[in-house]
C-alpha cells in the first residue's frame, strides 16, 4: 500500500466525520456568503480544530474566494484542502544532517513512545542509515524492556543501564557507542512523565549538557509523542512539554483510531510546533514523515 493510501486510510474516521458534514453544508448552499463560512467554522470546531485555527482557516478562505472570484460553494472543498496544506507547511523536515545526529524522544506513558522509536529506527535503517538506540527512560523498567524488544525486531544496537540509573549517563554511553560505530542517528528514549516540570527540566537540561559536551556540533531534535485519540488533552501536553523541554516537533500516533485528526491544525496554529511524524497503523512501516499536502489530501480528498 502506498503512503498516500495509508494516509487516506489512516484519516478515514476523521475524513468521514468531518467531510460528511462539510459536504452536506456545501450542497445546502447555492451561493457563498457569511452564513456558509459561519457554519463551516462551527463544523471545523466540532472536528477538534480549535476556535483560533477554524477562524484563521475561514478568514483565509474568504480572502481566496474574493481574490479568485469564486461563486460556486462546491469549490470550497478544494480551497479548504489548499488552505490546510498551507497552514501546516514548514518545519516538518527533520534536521539530521550531521553524523551522528541526536533525537531525544519524550512523552507520557501509553502514547506509543517506545513503539515510535522502534518504527523510526526501522525507517532510518530502510534509508541506509546506521542507528543506535539509548534506553534513557530509566524511571520505568518496562520502558527499557520494551525498547529492547524493538531493538531486536529492527536489528539495532541498544545502550541500556538498569532501572533508576541516571538518564544522562545512558545518553553519554549512547553517544559514545554512536561515535564508535559510525552511526548516523542516535535515538534516545527519555523522560516519560511530566509529574514535575522542574524535575523534567533538570533531567533534560543535564542530558542537553552531555550532548553539548560530547557532540557540540550535532544536529538535535526533541520530539514529543502524542496520542491523537486524546484530542484536546494532546494539545495541553504540547503546551506543558514545550514549556519544560523545548520540543522541536511532534510525533502524532494512532491517527487511524480517531476522528480527531483536526488536532494537527490546532497544534500547528496555536502552538507553532510542527508535526514531524504521524502514525497511521500498527505496522512497522506505518510511522511516516509528515507531509502537509498528503495529510490535506487524506483529510479532504474524495
């Protein structure tokens, strides 16, 4: 199955929920007027698009309609796809030009953090990259064991200590292994909790200092894993983790299991954090780099 097909299938619940209502709306109007845009805005909000993002989309649609002299309501659907793609575009590419580059992955328990790391490793390896994993979420023993399973599945070397070990020490050893092996990417599983912002900031600050010292010129990504099915709660997590951890991007999982795909627009518009990966299935190749145009096509396509 091609990636576009996977995106289309993965967004089916959101598309069916959102576009069914949008199509009914557009068919009920014979002209484009303020009432149409007001109702469209309400529909977007019910699809987990924030009020701010929905208003912004409709403002842009009004301007485009006026600029292009469009009068047929049926053309709004394609304009909606264009507008959403434009809103999401920019910043989605990973900054991994150095060897090694470092990816720190954070997220609360249950969002698919360890699975996402394993799938990223598989993706990078399929691109011919050498990968090393670091089990630096030492708070939970199961996190180490789960990452070991993925390391075995993807035939990727892993650096681990025992439960309760210093996460920064694990990262130090992971970077040493990455350098020794000539790895392209070191992916470190880090803090899996947000029980205390100060503790999280202290922990990640210590890890950052280790990276600054050991790989001062390395590209670095700090990716937050979110469960799309949690909707607005996912947005709140971005807000909290961004304040504590300086995240550079989002991995949005379980999009195939929810009608809340509109949350992507809220994250981008309100918090200005790009989505870097999306998960659209259970398969090892179902975590894919985020493409704004393919996402918009999957959301608003036929």
